[in-house]
C-alpha cells in the first residue's frame, strides 16, 4: 500500500467536513488529517491512487495542499 503525506490548511473539524466528500469520491483509499500537527498533515493510503488525484481533489474542495513526498 502506498502512503502519501501532504501539508494542508485543513485546520479544524469544519474544514475536515468540507474536504470529506471530495476525498471520499476517490476509490480505495483511507485518509486522515492531523489537525493538531502545525503542518495540518493529510495522510492518504491506497494502492491505485496517484498523488495528482489527491492534489486535485483537495484543491477542488477549496483548500491549499503541498506534497511532502520525496
């Protein structure tokens, strides 16, 4: 399973609720946002998902996102 990490501006439970429908449309992934982390880290795990698909979904939801994957 691939794991991706992203720095975001998803910083409260309301923001998580706002991004949820967009990330839930992506098939076969598990995701969570650590809103207690200063970088508001979004972690996504899945087999057949690309980093680009995740970036697009979060941006479409109206949030900033930056890859932390090297």
